[in-house]
C-alpha cells in the first residue's frame, strides 16, 4: 500500500449509509412542509372535535401516578376526601 492512501474494506455498507443519510436529510424539509397544516385546516379540525373530557388527579399521599395504585400505598380515604374537596370547589 502506498503512503497516504486509505483502503476501506467492504466499502459498500459505508457508501450505502452515506447515501441514505444524504437522501434523508435532503428530503426532510419537503416532508415537513407537506405535513404541516395551515391555520385554517387546524381550526377546522379542532372545531369538529368533541369537548375534551378527563381528569388529572393525584392524591397528596402519592408521589406519582404509579404509587397511587400500588397495593401498599393505595389510600382510598385520602382519595375520597380530596375528591369531595374538589366537588365542593366547583
């Protein structure tokens, strides 16, 4: 091998990776432009959606939503008391 040359064995995967990366990066802006809705389209879609219903509740005795439901730390009395407080504040 001559000095200053670099021989890459099995260069096909490397070239494929470089080519795919270039393809993905050059196609991204066009893809994003097609996927974005106009403000009118977004407002039309939103107007057709039903009113959002749900709750985000975590009792004061739980650190996170998982602890709230674990057998060792489930605290029905606190949950009931705090939900009554919520109903009273409505």
